[in-house]
C-alpha cells in the first residue's frame, strides 16, 4: 500500500510500561501502565494536541515518539521510517529531525553556559555546517524568536522566563527538525507571557511549515494552537478529533467534564455547554480496573462498563470515541 505523504508521524499500538520494584522475595512483579496501545497520526504542518490530567500518559506518549522513553510495544514511524528500533549512530542522526521544547525554561538551560552556545549545541553535536555557518544560523535563530544578536553573550539567569523559553524555542529550531514536541511549553510562565510564546509558536509554524506534537493540560492553550486533539485518560486515548469537533461536539463524558471546567469564553456565543462534574481520583495505573478505565468517575456508567473495555471507534469525519454510551 502506498504511503500517505501527508502523514509525518504515526504511532501504532504504542505501549509504555514501567516495572515496579516487587516487595519481598515472593512479591508479584507489577508494572505502571503509563501508555496502553495508543495509535494516532500527525499530519505535516499541523499541531496535534495530547491533553488530559496529570498521570494520563500524554507526556510519556510524546517522549516515546521521539525515543526519549523506551517503548514496551508498538511501532513509531517518522516520515515513513520505522524509528522504533533504531539505535547508535542511526538514531543519533535521526534525532536532528525530532526536537523538544521543555516545560520549564528555568531548569532546561545550562546556567553555566552562554545562551549562544546553548542554541548552537545541537549544531555542534550533530556536526551540521561549518563553524561560520553555525554562527550565521544562531544569529538567524535569535532574530526568528525575537531576541537580539548581542543577547548570545549573556547567561540564562540574565533573562526573564519568557526570554528563556524563546531561547529554548531557538535551540529546538537549530537543526531544522521535521517534528517539534512542545511539552507544556507555557505552563511555567505568567499568563501575559504565555500569550506571547503561543503567538510565537503559531507564527513559526505558519512561516516555517513546522509540525508540533503539543502536550498540555490547559484546554484553552490547546484550542488556540492545535488543529487536532486527542484526549487521554489513564494511558488510553478516549476521544480524538478536530479542534471544532472536540470543543463544539464533545462525545466522551471525560472530554465533556474537562470542557465544563474551562472558562466559558472558549465556546462560541451561540453554543450551549452541558455541565458535567467529576468526583474522585483516577485509579492507580498499577492496578488498572477491568472494563472502562473511566467508569469509577463517570456519571453514565452501567454494569456493562465494568465488563467491556471500549474501543476507540470512528463516529464520522475523523472523530473517534471510546465509549459504549455514545
């Protein structure tokens, strides 16, 4: 079958389990079900959002996609190449095509290194260009993210949080990657600065044709940035669709509950939103319940939900939901 050139990243049955140290000599070997059989596709030039509460598996999913976390099972394909089993020099060379913008701009930059050297580091490690070409590339990157060339000689502590994140963005762009993972890139910033960084990311996406895998727990941020959204709960995708489908017609009870907690400005003036509140906490990812993982907190749960684990099924026009009551 011919490969779809529009698809940059594909995850197929991606599973990540972390072993837990067993208690005692006869203790049972258990695992943390961080990600369980997740499948999705990211089209070129788009932003694909992974959202959910803390512990839903969204960050682990993204890190596994760029080989920063080892998968337990499944396949990861980037631009038609299976990168699941790459290692050594092959993987190192492929890394130039995948970069990450980290959550915390205060801890993701080396405090003892000048920021120009920090941005140039990927070019040095991957041996991209000559020394003069690297200098020119770093100058260009600082301009792209709204910083001056003379800023290169300063240290991270001499910048504000928003400026540090701009430096993180410049570093991620250095190798001209195909895919950029944005791991909660504005959650550590003030609200006013968040808007500036999000607008920068949107402008760079449009100008450079970038592709984002965007992780966030903030639905307001996701609605502003992402073209397609997957909602995760306890290691599974429970709903996936376009931005309009998720916000205008959420079908899964968990998605509806998340949107209920978002300020009303996120929906259109002519739209009504059904309020749906959750109680309790998510179950342990070590002892995953049988049947639907959400049933313990779901107001629609029935006895059927305790027996059947719902599949993520199509509901038309790319919208997929894992709930037997839809």
